[in-house]
C-alpha cells in the first residue's frame, strides 16, 4: 500500500498580476532551483498553461485546416487540495495517454521532474494510493472531460511547501501546521483537502489530539463496532476525538475485526468514489451501494449537510494519522483471531528478511520503528460525552423536536444504519428528566441504492414521528438548497451521480411531503422505506426509480 505524504500548502490557482513568459521564469534556474520554485506552483501553472494555450491559439491554423485530432483531446483539471479556494487549472491530454505522459506534460510546465510528482484520482486520497506511471488514463477510469487530478510535489520523504521561498522541507516547517504530519512521529492532522471546511474549534481538537499522541497516549480501539474506531486523547488524557481509518472499514484490507476481503483483487476498490476499473467489480460490503473505504466520506458528508447544526451531528472532518497502534496487516490480531496466518508475522508462510524489509517499506509491520509508520486517512469526529445511548432509554424521555431532527437527517441522506446504539443521549441541564439526541455513525448513508427498511430507522415507530412538524423544523426543510448540497458533495467529496440522484429524490420527497402537511412517519413509511416484516418488498421509491431507469 503506497504512502501518500502531505501536499503543497498553496493552490494551483495563480495570484494576480501579469502573466510572465515561461522562459523568463525558468531561464536562470540552477539544477536544484525547482526545489525552491516548485512551491510556487500557484503562479507557474496558472502562467505557463495559460501562456502556452494563448500562444497555441495565436499560432493555430484557420478552422478549415485544423486537424480533427484536437477535437478528441481529453480536457482535465489539475488541482492542489491545499488551495482553500478549490481552484483548478485545465490541461489537455490524449485519451490514450499514460500517467507518465501527464507527468511529462506537467514537467514541461513546472520544470519539476516526473519522479517528484504524485498524481491521485478520486476524492481526497482516501485510499492513499497514487496513480502508477504505467497505467493509462482509461485504466484509471479517467475517460470523460472535466475530471480532476490531484497533484503532489515531493522530494524523497519531504513535501515542498507552497509559499516557502527558502525551500525548507516539511519536516522543518510543519510543526505548527494543522494540515501536515510530522515526519517519522506519532501524529494526526486535518486532511488538507478539507481544511477550509473544518471549523476552528475542530482544528483545536485535532491539535489537542496531536499533543496527546506526542506525550505517548496511544489511540484506543473502541470495544465494539465492525470497523476500526480509535479514541484519541489530549495531554490530560481526556478523550477529544474519534478517528476511523478508511482502510480499517468493514471489508477493507486492514479491518481489525476480521471483516477482511477474501479476494485481494478488491483492495483497490476503497478509493472513495474516484472511479477506476475496480468500480464495476463486485466488492464485499455490509450494505449494498457503498464500497469499503468510502464510509469515512459519508461521515464527513453528514456533518457538512447538517446546516446550522440543526440535527446536532458532531463536528467531523477528514484527517491523516500515523501510529503503531493503528491496525495494519493483522498486526494487532491475537492467535485465536487468525493473527498467525496473515501479515509479515505469518507462521504458515514465513517471509525472508528481504521480504520483511520490502513489506516494511510498503506499509507492513515488520518493524516497530517510527520510520515504518503507515499514514492513514479517515474521518476525525469530536468525541461526544453522553449519559447513555437510546439503547438504554425510553423514547418517552425525548421531545418531539429532538426526534424530528434525527428523522429529517436520516430521510435526507437515506441513512441505512440508524439503530438505537447510534443515537447518544445528553441530559438537558434545564430539564434533567429529558435528553438531547446526538446522532453518530453515518457511514452507511448516501448510497447508490435506496433499499432502506423499517428496521433501519429505529425512530419510525416512535409516537413523536406522527406529530406534525413544528415551525422551526418546517422552515428548515423548506429552505434546504438541494442543488447547492449536490454541488458540494460532488466537488468536495467526489460523490457519484447515482448517489447524488438518490439524494436529490429523497430531499425533494421530504420537502414536498412537509409542504403538503404530511408527518415524517407518513413520508418515511408511505414512500421511502420498505415496510414488510422481512424488509424484502421494494418501497415505492425503489419502484419509481426502477421504472424511471427503464425509461
């Protein structure tokens, strides 16, 4: 499993001013000058690509003599995830080009060797795998105009920092950066791709978790659940966050609970919706419509879609972390859990010292030294202190408004995992006999299917759902901007069109039902979910979408 490092801190979008010629920018560069100037990719890529295209247009032949091959060029975008404005720069390539060809083209613009470039495709590097040079764009699932490639410029294990005119490595400058991991150290940081969407208060929690790791407080694996969930502490050993690595989700390659893929060819399917050749391959999953490695994106999406904190979803963002306690290749399994048959410590097929070294260099656990730490990407969510979960409480202790806010969220994102254990209860100080609800665990939402059944929504048979919505909840639903939500999910989290279509439909049904005066129970049970005892008969929504698909 390849290790991705931190990206440049400046975007690929350029600054103001004139557009200098490429020759004047690079004519006085020494052999090592790209180490200093690569950090200024913002200005260079904006300048050189625009200048090249301008010159090409100025010298291009008339339309009558233009070759038809240009009409078949693939128009891609290059983006630095550290650019808080999310700016992209166009790049035209041949559809049959390889990843190496794209790097060569970028090298012509940036004067950065292809060996120091890393390209990623898919949302937010959740799989932590760069695109190999030998693959073609078509192999990687890049065959449509408008796709976006993420660019990273490195030198060895160091990442060039945008805005660093001195050319210092990240190991020197990242000590105060919230979005870069410290080199060869136990650490956690906010993923640069979502830094601008991460609240300041959540960034402070991440910094507190960093200090806790630096003091030796290791991540604690949650005692229950189907994936890897780790509690992170601050310097006072107080829990401040929950980290869920993408590669430890159910049926991902490093799942610590034994839910591992039986076919190793499915390892690449956890890319988070990026779209590769694996997209159409069958993958193991606890629920249909979502691939292993994508659940962390849904956790983030639930928080982003919870506008103004209406449903009280805990603050969530994408994060990167490295620590020996994070599960890799069966390292933390006991003998009874199958730990003797997997990984570099297997007793069934012992590895040679050469293979052990190779395994360690690719993310194995053959060495416990900090230099072999695996960098993981996953969701970081603030830790919620609660009295109990709804598993221990009667719904009669919950107000109508609290139930409605949970139901509205689940209907919008078609959450398929709203059980009583996924609702935390905090006692209301002003009214100690009642509780405030905190929804957690939204990994199985925003799927590409809509097979939600009545038992997936624990609140469906609660009496509060049969009460009409109050003014606050009604106004909230009717003022939802579905198109803006769809744009955000697509551009920032890379959600697929099938996922976005179901999100549109569920939100439109919710808004129409509320506008017509229906209760949440009538909307959910009458249209959206399966109501037969076994949950096998398709809902009205499934029937309608199936008919629409045939048309």
